[in-house]
C-alpha cells in the first residue's frame, strides 16, 4: 500500500511539473477574410442630407488593406478618386480615405463587418466634418 501511495504521489508531482512546460495558446484564433478585389457600394448620411456610390479596388497583404476608391455623391453630383488604407481582423474591417475636392482635406473613417462568404460588407462611417452615416458594398 505504501508503494502504491508513493507511485501516485510521484506521478502527480511529475504531471504537475510537465504541465508547466506545455505551452498553450489561449488567444482566440480567427481567420482573416481576404478582401482583395473590386467592391461596389452605396453610402448615405445619417441625416439623409446626402447619398452616393463608391467603388473600391482593394488589395490585402496579411491584415493590411490598401487600394483606391472612387467616392461619388449622387446628391451634389461630384466624384473624387482617393486612396484607401486600413486593416481586417477576422470579419471586422476598418479603413480610411482623405478627400479634398474643395481645397480642404476631409477624412472619412469607415468601419464594418464582412459576411461569412466574404462577398458583402457593411457598416458606418464618420467624417472629420462631423457627418456620419452607413455604407454597404459587394464584390
């Protein structure tokens, strides 16, 4: 009986010693969706005062996004070509653009979610002028 108790104690000691040597990844693993491609979409200001279309040509390396966007207001009949920079984490996307059609630079920050199949995204935007709104895009 003493031998059995000794074996159990030694076994527990060795298990606890080796358990500390095992490395466990406790971080949540998410697969980032590749958003590379041409995206066509719409946007609308929250107050209903302006709306338009967007065409984004995105390139993704790792979680980094870059590309070009044509941002058009159908309300005020203007269009602006600009560059995009942003990132993707899991199904969350954030990117920004800067426009300057009237001589003053206006930044627009977009954030949103990507569908499971990776072919639709939508979210909200906020402008440095204080306006906010919603946007959607598909590829």
